[in-house]
C-alpha cells in the first residue's frame, strides 16, 4: 500500500520529469537532466527549507543560553522544561518546525535518490513507468558532458560530495563543545561533534562513490544547493537584523 502510494505520487512523477528533461536537453545528456531536475525540486521545496534553516540558525544562536539553563536546572527537570519553552517562545521559534519540514521533504528526497539510483544502474529507461504523453528520448547519453560515465563510479564527484558535506556540517552544526571535564557526557558530546564534522562526510563520500556516478552527481548538486541556501538565508537574516538598528 505505502510502496504503491510512493510510486504513484513521488517516484513516477520524478521519473517522468527526468525522462522529459533528457528529451529536451542538448544531446540527451542524462547528467544535465539530473542537475536541472534536482535544482527545480530544490527550488520548489525552498520555502520549506528556508523556514527550517531559519529555525536552525536561531537554535545555534541560543545554544549558550540553553546550555546555561541545563546547568542551572540540572536537578529540576520540570523547571528546566518550563524555562526552555519560555526561551523558545521569547525567541519566537518552534523547535519542532525543522523536524516537521524534514519529514515532509523526505519522500521527495528518497524519490529523487531511487530514480537516479535505478537509472545510474540500468543505463536505460523503463517505458512501463512513463505517462502517455511522455516518450523515451530517441537520443540519450549516460556520459555526463562526455567525461563521466554515470552508470559507473566517479572519484571526482565522490570527493565533491564529501567536501560539500563537510562544509554543510561546518555551517549547520554548533561550535565544538568547550568541555572542561572528562565525564562520559563530555566525551560523548565531543565524539558526536567530531563524527558529524569529519566522519559523516567521509561516509557519504564513500556511499556516493560505490553506488553510482548518477547518485553522486545528485548528491553533489543537492549539497551545493544546500550550501547556497544556508549562506543566502543567513545573509537575509543578518540584513533584516541590521536594518532596524540602522533606523
């Protein structure tokens, strides 16, 4: 049931959009079609992503205050919860907003991934998945720009994925916790920070390399777009804060 709904409302529309784009881009370059489709869907999802990024920025800004509250009320969980919610209300943020928005986007993200995974693996198009008004392109090429074979592996694209994932983690994650003690909690915080900053990008890069160049291209474009989103939203927020002060 769920798989049928996913295929009908997510996978097939994305698949047909990809085939259509392959038919209109020069030389039927599947790589260019992947880039265009990824950017188009990211632009459609931008309003949702913008809200999530804004929430994450504010959460990072109030992180010192949250840490202070956890220290001040470590023996009073009820008061800690009350003070935390009061801080969120004062800063006009919904801590669950980003989670909710991510859940909305997940099916589309998975749909994109599986479309590019299957096409990168098979090197062809399945006519049974196409709508009546979409036909298999007469000319198509899985050689991106005549340089990278999308059905194979690409160390270049994998490196781009790993590097961009590192910078995403650097932008989105808070600074390394300044812990003075050597407790289990301190060690855990340091370990999680190191994994998010350094280990996770390596893992994503390896996944991008071993699956296919098509998936690696999708991940690279997604990461570059995410970096651009993060920088743009942050600048927009900085300008909105500066304007009242100028007045």
